[in-house]
C-alpha cells in the first residue's frame, strides 16, 4: 500500500487512481477515511482525472500518532503528500472536516499548486460559538460528542450513522450497508485521534484561511445539514471566500457523498472541467 512519510515520521496512507488527467485530491470527514470518497474517486478517474484520497493521521490506515491531531499538522501532512506526488493544477475537494483541512492547507502553504477548491458540507469558517462568532454552535454540542467518544464510541458512531449524519432521522433512505460502512471506517480511527479531532474541526478558526483563498471555489451544502448547519457552514463560507459559487442542496443532509451521490459527482465534474 502506498504511504508518504510526514515531517514527524508518521505514515500517511493514500490511494492514487486513474491516469494522467488533471489531479483531484479528496479529503474525508471525521472520523472516516479515504474509503468515504471511493465512489467519487472511481467516477472522477473514469472521467479522465487522477483521483487521490488519503487517510488523515489517526484515521484508517495512517499512523495513529499520540500528538499532531490538530489542523496545523493535518495541513502539513497534506502538503507532504502533495509535494511527494508533485501535484500541480490540482483541485482540492474536502468534505466536512476535510473542508477545513484543505482550507487550512491554502492558509499555511498557499495556492501555487492549486487550481480550484470545493468545500462539501464543510466545517469552515468556525463551528464553535465564541464572542466574535455568536452564530456558531454552543460548546455543549461538542462536549456531548466528546462524552460519547470517551464513553462508548462504537455506539456514538452507530447513532450518528442511523440518525443525523445521513438524515435517517428525517426520513432518509440510506441503506444499512452505507451506515455500516460509516461505523466500520469510524472504528478504524484511533481513539485519541478521533477524540482530539473533535476540537480540531469545531474550534479551529478558518476565517483567516478563507481570506487567503485566491482560486475558484465551489461551496456545496445541504440546507438540512444537522452536523454542520448550513447557516453555520456553507452560507457563511460562501460570503467570506472571494468570488465563491454556492450550490445549496435542498433538503440535503450532511453526508452528501452518499445521500446525493449522483448530483454531487455531476457538480464536481462540471466544476473541475469548467
């Protein structure tokens, strides 16, 4: 299996599919891994692109490091992968926490290798309510996730998959297989990495990163997202990113790569090829 070695020696697993077309790098959400993007990666590779997806450190097949489970290191790991593969004219696509990772990559490493960005149900600009971010979510929300992670993380992942992640508590019809895949990927995430990543995706202020984005950006968000509410995430990011295009998926849940697979694939391909 292919790995790249991060600056601290951590091994970051990645998939690299397709031929010599323009590259697309897909960054996954918490607490999943590259497998969450398999359908999109296959679609993009079949349509002439080079599709790359990695397991964030602590997740999936990558090293379960004790330290480094925060956005600065995630972004630096991404830079190691991009430099290792010498990717240019690159489209970065991030779902949920992955949207924060790719935004922070641009904030820390610039956009010289990047042609376009796509944020899907993404956590920027800042999920946590603070004095200067009163529209965010109260810390009690994230403390509740931490409590579930600490007490019975297997059940927490079941509850997320069967409920708000895919909108099954709102009449969604995502299959048992998709929900089982969410649980399986989540259980492959290291316990410490999963716990610490809750702070990484909820309390990192991505507003300075969004201000540095200087490439065409597509923001895709469901207006019934129960994990990253539309008004907290996509609606605000689209305003803060200069020239961003916003696509609202009416009734869309958080797990759009599965709940709106065909529409998302078509929208990604149209934007990447435009």
